[in-house]
C-alpha cells in the first residue's frame, strides 16, 4: 500500500492485488456497502492519516475508489470542507409583558399557558400595580407568537423587551419572582 499526498486536500492510496487479498477485499466488494468493507476502508483512511499527518476526523471527506492494474485499486480521499461544530445557544427573545385587569384573568391566563405551552416558557414573573397585573414571560427564540396567542385571550400585550420590563419593575411590586405561570396554575 502506498500513500501519496496529491495536494492539501487530496490523498491517493494505491492498493496492490496482494494488499487487497491481505485485507480480504476486491474491487467489487468495495463497491458494495457492508460493515466489513466500511471498517476496512476506515482502517485504510487511518493509515493515510498517519502517513500524511492529516486529520480527517474534523473534515468532510469524499472517497473515490477506482480499479487499478493487476487486480488492485486506487482510493482518492478528497477533503470537501471542514466540519463546523454547531453551537446552540439557549436563544431567548426579549420578555413579553401582558397586562391583565384582574386576578381571575391572571389565573386563567396562567392555567392556559401552563396546559398548552409550558414547555416553551423559560421563566415568568408577575408584578402588580393598582390592581392591574403584569405577567412577564420569557420564551424560546421565535416562538413568542404561540405565547401571545394563548395569553392574548386574557389580557393585552403591553409590550416586549428589557426596557419595558425595567419600567414595570420600577413602578410595580413583584408578586412572584420565578416560575410564576407554573405556581399560579398549580394553585388554580
């Protein structure tokens, strides 16, 4: 088996008929998908990595297998592009603030939110001012429309964002600081 670095993105591996026999391979068997063939090809690729000091584990590769003289074959390993690890953030929208005119609306809104969309709520708080209740709900990014649809049946969307939330904090009293929707729903 010979390994040649063609360029920084292509490696050529030449297997003789003897190499193929030692690995119990044939060109025809390499064209079929089987666990044995896949494992053997992976071992060949690992040898190529060691011989060229390339790291294929962090790359997307394309393997091309062609017949060669006297029963051997040639494998070309082409690096197509680097794998980028996806970074998932717990992306949240800015808070949604609902204004509810009485405790009954607040209770109904929390019960419905808990039953229908609790899995979308990251955190919630309740504030009170002059017998008006403000329900502040944080949800997953781009899913706030579902929260608005449910809570909007019981109160008005008073605003969204940290600025409006800060204004509510300054002029109102906190009633429940954490998991407000869940706590009200469990009481109701």
